[in-house]
C-alpha cells in the first residue's frame, strides 16, 4: 500500500521530526482515507487561488515547522467568509516563527472524534478512539486496542465511550454513518501497520463524522527517530 510518494513525504519531514499538515493530509489522501479539499498556499496569491477553487466559507491554519500545536498560537481560523478575512489571517500568522504558508481547506461539520495511534515498545502499534475536540484531554473519554483492528474491536471500542450516545442520534440529532466510521478505522489500522517503522504517533483530531460520513479535519504525524526505526 505504501507508495514511493508516501515514503517521500516522511523523508522530506525527517529533519523537523513531524509531518506538516498539508503533507499529512496528502499522505492520508494517497492512503485512501477521507480528507477535505485542501491546498497549501505559500503566498497571498496562492491563497486567493486556492480559496476561489474551494469556495467560502473555509478553514485556514498556519503551516510552520516551529508550530506543532496551532491552536496555542491562534494559528487556526474556521468559517472564513471572504477574501478580506483570509488576508487578515494570512498577515497575522505570517509573523509566527518559521512561517511556511497557510493550509486552506473546505469546511466540514460533524461530531468530533479523536483517532490516535502510537508505537508502544512492548506491544507494538496501538489505536485510540475517543470523543475528540479541544477538550479531549479533560474528559479522556477514549478506548484503546492493539492494531490491527477488527470490526469486533471497533464495535466494542465505540460501545465503551461515555459520549458514544452522541454518535447514535442524541436528542433528535441524526446518527453518524457507522459503516463509514468503521471503514475509516479499519483503513487507518491497516495504514498504521505499514508505517509503524516510520512513526512515533499519529493524531487525527478531530475526525468529523456525520450521517454522510467521516472526514479527517486535522492530522499530525510524529516521526520516529532514525535510531528507533
């Protein structure tokens, strides 16, 4: 499943130790996982072109090898409604260290899940699924299994979540597409098994799920050190 282009993404990212979001999204797109339409704008002209292709409203995030946690430096904007707002965001985040452009993508809605993975030195690849978003560290509503996952693993993981009722149509809201959620989790598990020698951890937070399906709204891949491979 791993193509030369996918491995090249890891090799290009080796010097900084993690994969910038546009590259991470491209990696998962090539792996067959669902990502929004997106582009990496390295100047204002490119930002305008990408925005015109995707259409407003859209989301934008700073791209910088010095910024791992974008929300901590106010490097994320959602619901950008027009070109003036896009310009203002670009100009603000361009002042951040090692600025390398902005990641622009279409807006996606849904229940926020977190899907994560890490390579445990004793057990190998491990997958985490939970209720996601910015409050994930507070609620810690997660379930963990060793990879590769089976459908039985996925069913039991989702059943363990205290917030699992949110996925089934809580208070009149429509249930998420469980078939697509299962497909994404199984595909993620398969990819994880292939890239385990290259990585230390992965965070998809949030994975946005609705009745129409699931989309990776944010992705971070931390790479293993050369000595750890």
